[in-house]
C-alpha cells in the first residue's frame, strides 16, 4: 500500500485493511476453520463412546463436556504464526513502517486482525463441539437439557482462548523470525509438554498458558483456577508475548 493511501486512510486503519486483504486472499483462515469441526467432533465424542446414556442424562455437570470448545486454540496459534510468514519473507512490515513511520501502529494492525481471525476460528470450534455433543445425545436418546445451565461458559472460553492464541502465535512469529522450528516447539510444548506437566508439577502447570486455556474450558481446574482467573492469566501471557515481540523488532528487520 502506498504512502498516500496510509496518509489518507490513517495508519491504523490502512494497516488493518491491508492485513484483512492478506487474510482473505490467503488460505490460512480457511484451513484453520476447516480443521476445527473434525478436531472438535473427535475430542468431544471420542471419550463418550464407553459412557452409558443414563450416566450422561444423570450428570448435572454434563455441560463441562463442552470444554472441547477450546480445541480451536491450537489451529488459531498456527494461523497467527503463519499470518506473518509472508510479511517477514517479503519485508511487508518494513514497507508499512516506512510508509507510516509508526512501528507500533503497524504491529497493532496485525494484532487486531489476528485477534479477529482467532475469534472466528474459536466460534467455529465452539459451534462444532456443541453440534457434535447434541448429535451424540440425540443418537443415544439422552436429553440435551443438562447442557443448558452452564454450556455457554466453556463455549465462550473457547472463543476467547482461540482469539488470544492467534495473537500469541503472531508474537511468536515476530520473536522467532517466522522460523518453522519455533512453531514446532510451541506446538510440542502446548500439546505434549503441558499435558505432562500437571502430574509432576501441578503448582507450575496452573500458571502456564495451557493451564489458563483449561480454566476457560472447564471453569474450574483441578488446581483451583476459575474462569476469570484463567482469562486474566491468558491475557497476561498474551501481553507479555507482545511486549517481547515489540522489543525484538529491530531496524534491520523492518527496513523496506
């Protein structure tokens, strides 16, 4: 986008518009949103194969089964990371900073669009988890009324977790210079490391990003982190990642 366009439209608005165009013309959002229904269906219905219908009907906290709505966080993290890959390779950030002279505004535009894209992925994941659970209940002859009291909470948590995860992915891309191994390590930590950590170190696991996502999905974790604390913790991790990303943007990286 030209310097004149940035001056006419405003730096932040122009940066957001340019990033939206990149998201729309790319395939990252489509792939991430397409993967969520399958992942959500498998993680939601899989554990219920051996559960008797009577047990499903009698469980007053069956709505906690919708904690799988947070599965969108993984694809959203990848989406946020890959959203900057082309910019880093073709010096897109450098061109925008040269046009605006305002590095923070350009980065803010990327963050806003990544957050919005992550929220879209979260909505798809939450809707898929709900649909899979409702269909399973209908198939086994159980009433879905038990899902109504608190089902909205883990679904909302899943949407928020995905939105913030996309921003964390963007920050990791800046910190890691869009190197693939950085994304691989982040995914290994999130899916493997944080799954093992609660066993030997539960006091540490409660304060990790994965612990925060778990709190958003279940409302109360085994180690006592509730929904509000989980949201605050994940927002804190996101802000911390953005601060590090902002400080890592050197003039060499942002040259046009």
